[in-house]
């Protein structure tokens, strides 16, 4: 049945993704209800993985494992983000979009592209007739996914727990994994999706290797577009005049977890070349001045 639609399910998954995201776009636009945005993105991955597995119907062990990994990740993240936004209230990303249909539409189009592109490795594996025996890359990929999943889930819970205390309101999270990375959840997500790709390698052939654009797209997205840059800019505007925050930022890796005592003593060129410490992460950081270094607990007067 699957081969009648298209041999690699690329058109099918694109149609399903566009339709699913369009449905939630309509809900958001008409009801001004944006609490389901991240849930719509995460669950879309789950739908594509299960749909392609069932339609192909070969149920190869590798296909089943990769599908389960995507489903577990998607459900965990989707439910976590849904519960978090219901607890916190409105999603500030949509403050400028609720009254601007064009900007809102662009966001949902981009989310559809993100889902379809990042899902490519599992989509192609589930559409394949090839079923080679278990190989080292399978194990390596599954281990990468497991480590990434644990890191992402742990970091999410640690930050949620930290923000749950009234005394931490308005502070930056620097507990648990956040002592070793300014964005450990993103590191975990990138690692687990590269694990999905590595675990799919045994099946890939010829042009199918182009599915590597999935993890590459995700990595570039989080490093340069909607992930780290936006959060760094927001944090710099809130805490940039606090000495404790500036010290935290100087001694804590932006992505790859590393002890502060190690990272803080690395030369700037090494941080940029191997640890993704790019200048764009500091564009909103106030310039050094005679009064910028304040105690970390002192409140900053708002403009």
C-alpha cells in the first residue's frame, strides 16, 4: 500500500504534516489559543513515525526500535511542554503574532518544515525494504539517543523545579546540568536526533543518505535561529548587568556540558571553534562599564 503513494513516504509525510500543522494554525488564529503550539510539533513526529511504520507493514526490528524511540521522545516532550505552558500561562513568543496573521502563518509553516525535515531518517528507514543484520552503528545510535534523551528530560525537569520556587523567580537556572551547560536540553535533543540518524545508517543507500539534512537542520536551527540565540538574548537583557550572571555565562559552555573550572579557563578561540561560543550569543549583553558588576542577588532597575 505504501509504495502506491510514494516509495519513501516523502509526499505522504509532507501532506500529513502540512495538514496537521494547518489544523492547529486555524485553532490558534481563531481562538487566540497558543498553548498547543509545542504539543502540535512534538506529536506530529509521533504521528509520522507510527504512520510510516504501519503503512509499510514490514515491521523490521530496526524500524520498530527507531519508531519507538521517536514516539517516546515526542510524547515525553509534547506532554512536558503542554503541562509547562498550562502552568506558566501564555507563550511569550506569540505576543507579537496573535494580532498578525502573517507572522503567525510563517511560524506554523516553519514548524511544519522542521517536523518533516528532522523526521527524514526514521521516515526513510520505515519505508525501506532493506533489513541488514544488527551492526555497531545501530548500537552506537541507540546509545546516543539514550544519553541525549536522559540529558534533555533531566534538564527540563531541573529547570521546571528551579522555577517552581518563588525565591528563584527572575533568576537564571544554574543547578544540576545547567551548571555545566547553558542549554543542556538542546544538547540532549541534538544528540538524540544524531543518534537516530546513526542508527538508520545501516539501511541507507545512495541518495537516501541525504536524510542527514534532518539532524543538520535541527542543529543549525537551535544554534543560529530559534533556539540558543533567542534565549541568550532574552537572558542577557534580563540579567546582563549582574556580575553573577556574567560570570556564569563566561564559565559555562553554551551547549556541550563541561565543568565550569575547565570551560572558564579555555581561550576564546577554542570556545568558539569547538564549543559553539559564537559572538551572536552576546549581542544583547550590556557593554562593560564602571557599574556593571553588581552582586548576583541585586535587582536591576528596569528602564
